């Protein structure tokens, strides 16, 4: 006659196997949610019809704009500056509401920069406001636009046209920039800058407004 343990051995093995399966499934779910949480903490996304990806670590894209999975351009968080200071070095806050991303960059005791990115059906509108905490004699905002890479970049009046193998990116500039610079060689261009200036800033001022469109090839 089998002992009680022997008679229940099969049941114990089955129970242990079921326990192992349940534990593995729980760990899988926890890991999945951990990945989702980690991704959410690193970026904010808005989709349809353009996709915006806003990196939450300081140097990341602010934002990266995509259309149909193709990169249109990236507003650099590392090389866009206000009065020579990179935007990512400011204290910043960001949130998404509907089809817009709102961000603010604070230079303590001096000014606040607000960035609004709005997704429309055929374009993305990027606006920058500056609010001085005391009167500012002058302000210079440099926006760096990056992509690897464009075959050519040209400024024609208040429009910038950047052509790549996957399509054409156009920027319509509502406020005329005081400067424009592109980085190109025989292989193409990987970034261009628009520079905006304002004098005697005492109130909240719209300093830049760019309409970004993309026409896939």
C-alpha cells in the first residue's frame, strides 16, 4: 500500500507545475507593464495624422515629427537655444492635451519660454512665446531642425524647402527669421537653423511660429 505522500505525489507535481505557470504569467504581465511605464516616462506621443514623439529626458527631441512612419524632422533639444543657452538646460515642464503638446522652459529670475506644438490635418504648427520676468533688452531664439538626411535645403522668402529621398518637408515661417543657417556637404544636409530676435521685450511675446508640412515621394 502506498503511503499518503505517495498517493498524492501526482497531485503535488501537477500543483507545482500549475503554480510555476501562474507565477511565470504574473511576472510576464508585471514586466510588460514595467516596459510600458518606462516608455511612458521617457516620451510623450500624439498620433493622427502626424505623429509627435516628445522625449522626456533633457537632450531628446522636442519633438520628433513623423508622417506615415517617416521622419519629417526633429526639433533638437540639445542645440536649440535661447540667448545662447540650450533649451534642455532650462527647468522644463511638458504635458499633452488632445492634439497639442505644451512645454515651458524656465530661466529662474529672467524669463519663461513656452512651446506649443499643434497637430493639424495637413501640418504641424510649432509656436514659441517668451514671457520676461523683467524687461529684456534683446532675445535670440535659435531653433535647430535635424534629419538624416536631406539632399538639399533652400530658403525662399518665408518658406524653407528640404528635399529627401522619402519626400519634401516645407516650413512656412509666419515671423521672418533674422538668420538662417544650414549644415551641408556633398552628401547632403543634416540640419538647419532658424534664428529669431526680439528687442525690448516687456510682455508675453510670440517670437516664432513655424508650419511644418510633409509630402511623401
